[in-house]
């Protein structure tokens, strides 16, 4: 029998096969419960990033496991690609219609967040075709945005290092704009003035392309992979106004922010905005089984022709998978029963306040910011220039924090935290102590 260290050499992750961490058997996660995980060697760690901002209800929830087992025995799989459906999928779609804002009440299911965003763009395209406006095909996205790892979502990716390899394969029809970043744009006026300027730039970009050629604007309420960039409240409302004025659809990518992560069921609710399409994944099942959805306003579907001989959005083999939908229903029941959305708001405020106090005066800390349980520390050079801290220095925080007993996500110039929404006040205080100690250690090392 091979050891975990030997077996992992055959697992092709997104890291290169000679990545130094891959040879460490300590990195094989064996089990998890609540906000804690244990490695094969028994090392206990706080999961301060909920996997990848996925496990909203926490690890080891038996209610979800039991729902999965029961549905697997009853009906493990049947396609919804033709005339068929299944009860968990129908019940989940109905449940989502009660949770989502406004008239977002039709769900098209897929497997991953990438696919959900692909679906949203495809629905937008077919909507305009059905409306007799075939020239409306362009998609506007934002620098710093990330929407998935398919060819289509790489085309709208605003992080060059992620998408550069695929640029030669991408067709025309994708436009990038800039979202407000209050920390990096500081000195450029008030938040309201910054929102107004970026909204004007968005409008000008669409007018330049020709509104009759633009299908949709897609954006993350919080630009997560771009560095937990949190545009001011009012930004989403401004984008909604631009889209309405220029007859363009608005797609909200809530793959990370959805299902309580920001202290509301969906992050667009902070602005009181209803997008035309909303992509969700991750927290819909808390990662117990992969599932995603593109949720549309009914008026979009009503524009589609009834003629079944016409091509619309193509089906997916695993769409509306009954086991995944059963897991989602159990997951949402836990979220409501345990009041996890309210807990995310309260614990997010505690985490943000605790880190702000604990890191005050630390030279490498440029800003601590957060929205619900998306909280980050934006790190800067210790020379007072305000420039982003060296990326290798920031990346070293992952291992430093691991050695202290927590799993975080440090990339670019930003240390990111997104623990499960079930985290307790005591666990928040522990996390504050762990992160503050690690950042202060880095600060001391850099100024020796």
C-alpha cells in the first residue's frame, strides 16, 4: 500500500508537480468538523478559508450526509436534458426563488461556478437573439475580476497572470473596465465621487463599443480573487443604472459572495439591487457535492421562443443532479435553522474589529477591510511608500500561519480570511490572535 506522500505524486493539482508542499505528507487532510480540519498526522488546524470560501455551514454536518445517502439510494442520477426533472431539483429551484432578491426566480443548474457564469453569458446571448437583436454579443467585465477556469470565463477574467496563456484563443467581443478600489484609489475623492467616476467610465466604454453590440455587464460584488476588493456601497446601484439606461443586462457573479458570506443572503442586497442574472455555486451546498446555478429574472425566459426545434442554451449531463440538489436543500435548511447569515454579519464585524485593533500601527499593514466573513489584510512595503508588499513575502504567510495552527489564503498583496459561517466568538478571537501574531512576525523580519 502506498503512503499518502507517494500517492499524491500521481495527483495533478493546479500546482506544478515539484511544488515543495506536495512532498509533505502533513498536507494530506484526513477529516474535518466545524471550522477545524485534521491532517493524516493528526495536526489540528483552523480552516480560516472554508476550503475555498465554500464550506459555509461548516464541516461534518450529518444532516447533509444523511440527505445525500437517502437521495443516492432513491435516485442517484437521471438527466434533465430532455423532458425529465426530479423532485430535489424542483424543490431547490422553488426555494431559491424565495431567497433571491426581486424577481430572480428561474434557476438553471450546472456543476461549477465557472459553468454558472458560462450559463449566464449564454442565457444573455440567447435573450438578445430572441429579442431580434443579434448584434448584442459583447460582454463587459472588470480588471481584477475572476469568473472561472473555462475558455469563456478566462475571456472575461481581469487578472492577466491567470488569463494570459489563453489570450490568443479568445475571440473579440470582451471589454474590460475598472471597478472602484477605495484603498488603492485613495486620494481621488470621496467614495461617492469614486463610484460616479467609475460608473461614468463604464457608460463611456459601452457607448464607445455601441450599446447595440453589448449584451451584458458581469461583475463580482466583491472582487475576490483580485484581492478582496470591496467597492463602496452604491457601486452596484450605479452599474444597474448604467445597464438600464443603455439596455444592457447585468450579471452578478455571486459564486463566492452568495449564501450569507457577506452577512446577507446575497451581496447585491447591500445595495438593494436586482441583477438580471445571478451566478451562484460554492455556498449553495457548502461544497458537500458540487452544484451551481444561473438564476434569471422571469422576463428573460419569457422572451425565449416556445419552438423546441430552435437552439437555445445547451443542456448539461449533470445539471440538476438529484443528489447535489438534495444536499443543497439540507444545506439551506441548516443555514436558516442556525441563523448563519446573521452570524456571518456579527462574526464578520468581530473579526474586522479585532484585526483592526490588533494590527494598528504595524508598518506592513495598509488596510484591514471586510464585508461579513470576507475579511482581509492589505499588506504594503514597510518603507511608507504604500506600495504593495512583495508577493513572495505575502505568500510566505500561508506557511507561517499553518505552523501556528490556521489555514489562510495569502496571494498578491492580500491576506484573505473567509471562515465557515458557523464560527463562534471564541474561534474568531483565536483567529485574530493567530493572524495578528503572524503579520507582526513578518513585520519584524522585514525591518530588521
